[in-house]
């Protein structure tokens, strides 16, 4: 993608309504203040094309900025995400208005980070020392290729689908002093998920991240624990798990966005039960216990 091509694609999605972006990322509008939304990065306010996250003292304007803030990704990744999730609506609106605008290009295929064995020690230290995860959980995932390090030392957690465990993307977590998380370009979160769990278990806990899923499993090894890669109340793969007879528990964070998304999920699927972490999230609960 050259610069002119990228600029054209960015211009095509930058003016998408912020409310559409928030709904696509499973944010929940506040019942009392229509400008306030509960998001994966905490509460923020929206006024036209501008937004403000009061807890993080961060603001911005436009759909691209909003996705970068919510998902913790760079500009190019944000543009691709908007094309994947909202471009169809943009094209339909353009056609309805008689616009001659060119449709955005088809999103690129998944581009998983290349494994870097020299950075694997850094990822191991981060997960064991900073996140208090047991090596007995980490090593089988590494041996199976479902957890590895990229060249920047990020931890890469594969999202997989089907019996063949086909990769459909990856969660990325920074292991340095700055808190950072993101997704591999082209990741299809609705096609699969990261998971860890007891073989043969029929109970699944839905967590917000791969690290939370691993933490939950370390605390409750009788479960299968999965990541929804963000606060999402209705991932497309969810009905399939219910149809296969699994008992599902929503283990989202014990905060406003987590509780709101859990309530929405249980409204959509009454068979799902809430399993709230005993701390803010499952990794906090694990750290408090050790």
C-alpha cells in the first residue's frame, strides 16, 4: 500500500459516525447521559466527531483516532479494522446518496507476526514475573505454536478456529514498560478465539483477553477459558458453543464496561451465567492470591 493509496482509504473511513464505531466495538451507551459511552478503555464522551476519555485524559477526533484509542493499534491497523467492520455500511450509504465514491479495497489477509526465538525469554519473563502465570501453562502453548514472541518482544497469542485449530488472527501484548495491546493486521475476531483449558471440560469461561483466560484457568483448572479479544457481548462464534451444549460463564472484568457487556450478553443468551472476577480482572485476582 503506497502513501496515496493509504490516504484515500483513510479519507473514506475517517468520517464514519463515532456511534457506529462504538457499537461495533461493543461499547454501551450510558442510560442517563446519551453522550457518554462505556468502552474497553473506560468511559468516554462523544460530541459530534470528537471524543474525550476523562479517566485517561485523552481526546481525539474522527473514526480512525477512536479505533486507535480503543484498540491500542496504529493508524494503518485502525483503517483496516474500519474497512472490515463498517465499510459495507459506508458503501451502502454512498450508494443511497448517489455518490460516486470508490468502494474501499478488500481488506488484506491475516498478517501474523513472524516468530522471533531470541525474544522468547523476554515474553516468558513478562508472563511469569509480571503476570504471575505458571510456566506449566506457558510452555505447552509455546510448544504448540499458539504463543510466541515477535521481533519487538510482544507476546503473540493465536486466535484459532475449528478442529484443525486454523489461525484466524492474534492478540498482541507488549512486554515493555508501556502498557500496549493490539491485534495482528487482518485478525478476524469473529471467526475464532484464543483458548486454554481442561481436556473434555464442558464449561467455558469467556474472558476479555488471552492473559485473563490463562489467569482464570490457573485459578480454575476445571474450565476451558477463552478470550473474546476485547469487551464483546455477541461474538459470532458464541451461538455455536451454546449449540454444542457447553455451559458458558461470562467472566468479563468487574467494572462498568465488563458488567454492562455481561448484562447484554445474558439478555441475548439467558443460558449464560455471570462469573465475575474476585478482583478487577482475572490476572489481578491471580496476583492477589499468590
